[in-house]
């Protein structure tokens, strides 16, 4: 048991942001089995102070439910398939964006999708509750597809397809079953997709919607004190190294520039890129 716990802790510490969210969702599911699962009737009976109610009067008096619902699931298979897509979409998202943007998009898209869910049921006149990370996951997937639509991914039994085609198929399925079953869930998925699309478009224009979440993370990490600006430090440059001999097969200049930009993202985050570097990376993604 101790070894298992150590492995879980190690996986959480060393994993990427998508893996940490998977751990959080799985932990929430295990706790839900203990406190909210009705074993005789075989279903989860979530209270309206955790799940998101379609009733504005209830959800507005429990505003935290706009986030907590995105960590709850209605069944094991609901959790399993959501976490499968979260891991897949999270790795792709991390190719272009930093972890704080990942967390910010997940939380903000969950809130936005929850509000759209409330509005839709206000119009439809129904009453229900919603749980699941699907809307936030859809936002992450569509955001990545918007940024690099022609990125190729490999699917079992199908082969390589462009990312925008994969995302479009999922959205089409939501449209197809919009009024057939789980209407609220499909509406939330589409709302998450819209938020992911808008997020990337605004990011390219210089506005990062996830910045408030990023600031909050920094504020908490800094012991609830405003983050101080780093003091200027004089840098002493080392003598310029001798140029290395060029390979007989020089690397493609475009790919070399892409690699340099991705290295810069891994060191300093997406925000460190200049507008020219962002535009170049965006064009390169569309040309793939």
C-alpha cells in the first residue's frame, strides 16, 4: 500500500498539468463513491451544492458549483472516457501553451459552459443537474485545433487525420444528439468548444483570458502576497563561442525556427513569445 501511495504521489508531482487534473478527477470520483453513490439503486445522488443545478436561483447561491461540477462524474465509464480525451487533448495543448494557461482554460471554460447551461435550461423550462469535465475538455481540444488545425494525429483503425477534422466530428455528434438525449450536456460541450475557439483568437490578438487565473495561482503560490517584480540584474556575457561546423545536411530553416520557439515556450512559457514568433508558429501550424 505504501508503495502504491508513493507511486501516486510521484506521478502527480512529475506529471504534466493534464495528468494532475486526471488525478484530481479520479480522487473526486473515489470520494463520490463513498459519500454519494447509492449502491442499491446504482447511481450517484449528488447534492446541489456540488453538482451544477440548471436553476439559476440554486446555482447563484452556490457559485463554487460552476467549478466543482467539472470534477464530478456520473459513472466509471463517464470518468474513463473523459480522462482518456483529457490526456490526449492536454498533451497536444501543451505543445503550444504553458501549464497555467491549461489550468486557466479548463476552469474558465467550465464556468462559461455552466452559465450557458443555466441559460439554456431557463429557456427550455427544464430542471436538472450537470456533472462532468466534458465541456472543459472540449474547450482544450478545440483551442488546440484552432491554433494548429492541420496538425496530424494518429487514431486507432483510422490512421493519421488532421486535428480540425477530429474536433469537427466530435462537435457534429453533439449537434446530432442535441435534442435526443442529455441535452444539457451537449449544450455545455458546444459552449466549451466556442470558448476554446474564442480563447485562441483573442490570444493571437494579444489578450490572454486565462491571465486572471494565472495571477490567482501566482498570488496563492506567493503566500497571498502580490508578486514582486524581479529586480534588474546585469548579465555578463561569455565570450562568443567558436562557430560549430555545419552538418553536410543542414536542418530545414523553418523547422529549426519552430524548434527554437518551442524551446523558448518550455523555458519561459507562451507569454514570453513576441508577436512575430506567435504569428510564425501559427502559420507553421496551419502549413503542416
